């Protein structure tokens, strides 16, 4: 999925506060949470552990509904 496709996906689901699964490229870490906001080059997620993280699309390997 390209950065543009990820941004469109994030924008389409963020108003509904759907739970997503995000797999990062370099850390092979998987995060679960809800997208709070979407910007041009990054998005903000609140994880299930109630941590808020800003993630750049370039860091993300995959994002999907959880």
C-alpha cells in the first residue's frame, strides 16, 4: 500500500473510530488502536494501551481493520 493509499484509508475510517492494526516496517512491531487524526505525511493513533503515537506513512508496512 502506498503512502497515498494509506492516507486515504486512514481518512475514510477515522471519523468512525474503528480499531486498526498497524505493522511497522523497521521494528516489526504491531500496534492496535484507533486513528485520531490524519495529516499529509503522518497519522495519530491511540493504542489499546491508551498511548498516543504519531506515525509517518513511510514507517508503516501495513494497516488494516482489526
